[in-house]
């Protein structure tokens, strides 16, 4: 599938670009693609992070750090090795579990 491809919906109209395509476009510095990626991923990402981080504010801080990391490291994404969502959630897990990412951030797990 091309990064620019769209899939038709049931009415035959083009639907929104894939998350993979948005992440590839983000890698080229496309801020609009990044904004669309953020809008589509943020709710799922925050829910995922809340599984590991009990404090809501800390969870939002981790989500912010994940998106900073996504912007900085988007060029490293390779859709042949997995989906954009999996790539983003892997970064989130690293931060939520106290690991480091490309940004070097570290967040401690809640007790």
C-alpha cells in the first residue's frame, strides 16, 4: 500500500489516509500529517498509557513525550516491520515503564 493511498468507504468515497501513511509523511516534516496522526492516535495512546501510569497528569505528560519522540524519530519508522500504531505504542511503553526513548526521557511507573 502506498503512503498516499486511501481506501474507499462503503459509499465509494475516499476515506482518511492510513496511520502508516501519516507517519511516513510526518517523517518528511509534514506538520498537517502529524496533527492528523495526533488527533487519531491520542485517545488510544492515553488509554494505553493509563494501564501503566495511574496519575492522570503524569499519563498526559508521558503521552506528550511520546508525541515529541514520534516527531523526532518518525524517519526511523518502517511499515515493513509493523504498523504505525504498534511503533507508537512501543515508544509509549518504553516511557511508561521508565525506559528511555530517542528523546532520552524517563518517567517512573506509578506504584
